[in-house]
C-alpha cells in the first residue's frame, strides 16, 4: 500500500510538472520575444530560440523612451489599472452582501432568486451582449468606465462562491452579534468580513484577471482612444497599415506582470479560499 501511494504521488508530481511546463511555454516565448527585433518576430513568429546576437534591450528602452506610442501605452496601462481596481473592489463588496444575504437570511423567494443566479452563470455573455449594449446606450453612459463596470458588479459566479463559503459559518455567530446589540451591518463588518478574507483573496484574483484581460465588452462601449484599456490599446498596434511588434511584444509581457504579482502575494489565501469554498455548504 505504501509503495502504491509513493507511486501515485510521483505520477501526480510528474503530471503537474508537465502541465506547468505547457502553461509556462507561452510566457517564456513572450519573455524571449521581448528582447528580439520586431522584424524578426514578423519573419519567425514567437519561438523559444535564444540567439544572443539578435537579442537586446531596445524594446524596453523604446517603451520607456517617452515616445508618443510609449506614452499611449502607459495611458492604456493606467486606464486598465484604475478600472480593474475599482471594478474588483465594488464587485467584491456588492457580491459579498448578496452572497451573505443568501447564506444568512431566510426570506420569501430566496430559492427562486438563487436559481436565477445559477441560470445567469449558465448563460454565455454573447447572448447578453446586445441587450446590455442597448441598455447602457439608453442610460447615456456609453464611452464611460461605468458602462464597463456596472453590469457586472453583482457577479453571478462571485455571488455563488460567497454564498457557498458563508453557508458553512455557524449561525450562532450572527445570533451572538445580535444579542450583543450589533446592527446587521455591524455583524457583517465585524464578524463576517474577517472570516471571509480567504474567499475575498480568491475572488479578487479571479475578478482582477477577468477585468484586466476583458476585451470584447470594453471594445463595444468605449469610443475614445484616451479611454482605451490595455487589451484594446495593444490590439490597435496591429493594423492593415503596419504592425508595431516591437511595442506589442514587450507591452504584452509587461501586461502579464500585475496579475502574476497579485497571485504571487495572495496565492496562500487563494488556495485556502478556493478549497474552503469547495467544501462548505
């Protein structure tokens, strides 16, 4: 039995090693490509071939040179950073309140409303895209960041995750808070939020990744070049009139860093939150 367990552990380790290598290959290709000239990228594409005589820091120097295209890149970077931080913060707050309501309270129509949340999770965004586009147009908020963020503040999958996470919390904690005279908001802020830290970390990473990489919806609602997010801005570097691979590759590599750093610092809470959310409820 012990040998069987050892063999299973070795096979599991090898499997995940192979998966990790496969996942890391595109990132490594982008990293190597960021040191190559754009013409070489057009000729040979992204690859893992390291040719020291053809590699330099020219792309990074251009990125920080202050040139017009470089300034536009950092403008897009700033727009994405502001939108991601604000959208994630608001989504976590709104979704946490809704998830807490489903987990902690009993009210008429609760099951029907939660079923609606589950149904929304099963609907592809492409089906909702045109009605949402018409709605933000009728509201007069097109070409604003509000049009990007508002439709997704009560995020169905985030609500579901918070509900599942909070369903395992003993109701005695809430009752104890009420006995001590705390308001419902006070119970949530002082007793529930500290317990939810791992789930907040997990959902912050997932929502930040979705917001940072979001391309289709911002492309539909944004019109001004000064408001473009990073994915849209990078896409404008590819056109029928010329492709700026020098900035595109190094810009794509730098665009990966915020999410990578976020996961690096919060991976402990991410794993804890995902595991707890999977078993509670």
